[in-house]
C-alpha cells in the first residue's frame, strides 16, 4: 500500500515540476509581450506552495518506507492521509 502511495506522490511531484515550468514560460511570454503578469505570478506562487507540499508528502512516505525496511518485525499499517478519514460506518 505504501509503495502505491509513493508512486502517486512521485507522479504529483513530476506533474508539479511541469506545471511550474509551464507557468514560468507563460509569465516570460506575457512579460515579453507587455502584458500584466500579476495573476500569473500569483498562480505560480500557488503552484510552488503546492509543490512544496507534494515534495514533503513524498519525503514522508520515503521516510516511512525506510523505517519499515529497517524494522521488518513491525506490522505495516496504512498511511494516514490528511483529509481522507474513515467515518467508521457513520
């Protein structure tokens, strides 16, 4: 299960890198053509913040996997994902 989450996290990091690069290119084009870049810069700032969260999540998953590998006698449980709660049948 952790490896599946890691694969998803890696894809999110890669997609985030592409989005940031594309937004930087858009900003350069807007600026070159004399257009206002305020909204595009704000969007880029959001992309960078989300990317930092994706990287932190991926790094946490890697840390958990490394700890599990170092201590194979421990049972492996599901990874807690903020915002994804089991209501317990309620």
